[in-house]
């Protein structure tokens, strides 16, 4: 372990890393799922819909920045095709098919960029 010039003491970064590693070694996947669930529930109880809208927009923009608009077109098309193949029948209820919605979503996204 590398030590810095803090009179032989461990830095906060080093202590945090070692603590994280020790926790990871002592707990399984279910532990992390449980604490994640508890954190999500606490956030849900303390935040409003504006919070989720803002982080959703930030995440969408980050994905767009890293993958480009073609990514959205492709996943929209693939989603529409996958859902369309499992539900090709026209239900006659006036609703758009899943395939059509995926295709239109990909086209709308490409026109707005």
C-alpha cells in the first residue's frame, strides 16, 4: 500500500478504498441490492417528480452525447421490431402498435437533432 507524506498516515482516499474493498469482501450481492433498495425508497420519499424529471433528462443527454442520435434510432427500431414480432395483431382499439411507436420515436428523435 502506498502511503503519502502525512507522517506515515493513510490518506482519506486510501482509507476509503480499503474500507470499500473490505465491505465488498464481507458482503454478497443481496446486501448491495438491499441497501440500494433502501436508498431508492428514501430518495423516493424525499424527492418530487421534478427531481426525477431532471435526472432523467441529464441521463438522456449524457447517453445522447456518448452514443449519438443513431443509438436512439437503433434501439427504437429494435424495440419496435421485437415487440411487433410478439404482438403483430392489430387490436382494433385505435392504439398505435409497439413497432410503429418505436419507429416513429426513432424518426422523431432524428428530426429534432
